[in-house]
C-alpha cells in the first residue's frame, strides 16, 4: 500500500517551476502603467494596479445616457504576428474591433479593458503588445482602464498568446442610431479599409502561406512592401471619424464591416422591407484581395462573405448630407465614396421578410 503522507524525493515544487513567473508579471505591470496613463481621460480615477478600474461617469453631461458595451478579439491575425515576431501593431487591431462596433449605434467610446493570455510572460514582449493597445485607445479617444495578463504554461506554447477586450461607450437615448432611422432613398457612403483589417485571416493564411508558400519576409511587387507588412497593417480605427460625421449630419446608422463581409453587416442595421443596393463599379479592392482570390481560386461570393474587400465602415444618411459627410471624412484623411442607396425591397431581391437586406451589383474595375 502506498503511503500518501510520505514526502517525495527531489526538488520542491513551486509556481515558478510550474512555469509561472510572478516577478516577471510584476515587472510587466510596471512597464504597462505609463502606457495606460497615456490614454487616460479626465473621468479616470486612480491607475493600473488596483482590483478594478474606476471611471467617474459624469451624468450631468447627458440627459438620458445609455451605456453600450462590446467584446471582441483579434483572431488568427495573431498567428501572423507571432510567426513574424512583430507584436506592436495587433493591439490597434484589438481596439478597432471593439470601439468601431460601439460607434455603430452612435456611442462615444469611454474606456477599454484588455485580456492577454500568453504561454510565457516576457515583460518586453507584453510591453510591445500593450503599446499597440494604448496607441489604439489614443486614436479612439478612450481610456485603457486596466486589464489582465495571464501566463498559461503547459496550455499555450511559450511564444503564443491571445488577445481580447471589452469596451464601454455612451450615447444619448434619443441619439441612438439604428435600423429604425433608415428610410427609402437614403444614401450609403463607404469608408475605405486599410487592408484585411482583422477578418478572414484563416483563409488568407491558408492561401498565401500554405498553398502559395509565400514568405512573410518576401517583397511583393503588387504591395510595394513585404507580405508581412501587408498582412500586419493595422485595422483602421473609425470611431472619432464616425462621431465627427454624426455631429455634422443626420446620420441614420453606421455599419462596421467585419466577419461576414459588406452585405451581411450592412443588412444588420437595415429594417425589414428595405434593401441597400450597392455598386461594385464604384471602387477597386486593394491588391491583397486580388492576390488571395487568384492564388486560392476563391470565388467572388466567398471573398465577399469573408473579407471587407476594401470597405471597412459604411454610413447611411440622407442624400442632402452626403457632400458634408464626405467633406468631414476627407478632412480626417479617410477615403470615402458613394456606394449605393436604400430602396424598398422587391420580390426579385429574394430578401428575408423579417430583416433588412443588402445586395451588390456590377463588377469591380481591374479586379
């Protein structure tokens, strides 16, 4: 019979021996404090290191405030960053995926909290990752209120990590944007994406890295830079741009083009009985989309339901407000163009009876 009370031979077990370096975690926190502080708004109370982030909601500024919340991650774009050993941009992707969902309803992003799970905690690496998050928060005008960094030895490979975040925004109840505001005859204006953003990377990696056997360090003539540079181009953050447009025009709604593509995401903010008819001839997708389609023999239908195809955000607004909206976007260096219009759904549209609908017509020039 085994004596369970007998002391085993060998070295003593410890958290560090199990793969968790508490001191490295403390050093990482010290590196992150100035990054978080650089994003603070006047409403932030205290700093990094407490058990909870504190944000003083100054309700006197609002008549009937509504809080909006969004949670998202970066997805398999992280595999590209890890393969390239470049970690200072994916944080911007994380912020974009959260705050650009918040602004769809007209909410101003207030603060964000991140979660980083990593196989082996290296303070310098964590600092690079969080530096991108902090930069994204500054671009969005929200505070990095805190977060969590968790070391997962034995569960994740040492160089692997995953990112997620939750953001909170605020909007006046009578200022919320959405399907109920959209009317027949409204115009759909597109805002250009900066590339793939953070969607479709499982397909992009399969086509370019596995099937195409392309190197992340290899120069690609169509891009004018390396494949790694193209694939790690940060997601454009539209939050402040959208809020500026909403302040100057009668915006009906925005639609953030993420997983599912342009039509599926626009349909989410259209009421039943209305269809957005969009024109492919109004823009040419960036070369990266053409390369994926040709190298992988990917159909147009599959491309358009996987990738943003060059449109990262759309705004629906009355025709009389289009010129003003595009002037605001031009001043903010966001390329934009008229993409289509909203009309009543017809029997020929094959649209669902209980939801909005969007359809693309025509062919992209030179694609």
